[in-house]
């Protein structure tokens, strides 16, 4: 019986602690301008979590001024990094998701959109921690242009 238990334990793969990649929750602050029949500028806060080596999933909540007054939005995104291990100072990324915009018109209804974007993320300010700049262009309820800063993750994007 002990021999069977030893054989089972030897055949089950175990990850070494040094091989486990620890990438953390990533916060970001951003400003986005959207150009369509209802143009707007939003300040936003986002958060993302790793979904694999190359992919992060996230949520962005924004609010600002549009043609009809106060409005807000929420974006549910997936962001694919072309340089997940920070081998270059600046690295491109792309993503897609869903976006909802809410405005304060008399109708007060939300509109949903598909969202696609391309961006570039900059270097960490220091070797271990800090904030990194990001610049994006995309489509989702019109053309979008965004700038932001993200909490950097050492050795990862």
C-alpha cells in the first residue's frame, strides 16, 4: 500500500514555488475622449487581473461631460500584451470588450457598444514599482482616444 501511495505522489506534477508567476491586481487612472454624434470626455478608474501570461481582464468606470450634460460609462475589457515580460521599454497591446454609456438626457437610457482598441504602454519609473503611462486609440460608440497611468507590475505588464 505504501508503495502505491509513493508511486502516485511521484507521478503527480508539482509546481516549484519559484516557477509560480505572481502578477497582481492592477489599478489605473485614465482620461478618455470619445468622438461620435454624442462626443464626451470622461475621467475613469480601472482595475484588471491576469487571465494568463498575455491576457488581462478588466473593468473601467468613467464619468464626465458630454453633449447632453453629465454622463458615465462602464467598459468590460480583455487586454492582450505583446510584451508580457517587460523586455522592451515601450510595448504595444490590443484589446476588445463591451462598453455601456449612460447619459442624463430626458430619455436617460444606456447604450451598449462593442469596443476594440490598440495602445502602447511605457516603462516603469523605477525597477520594482511605480506607475506606467499608457496611450490608446479605439472604436466603441465612436472613435476613442485615451491616456492613463497604470500601477506597474515588476517583470510583467
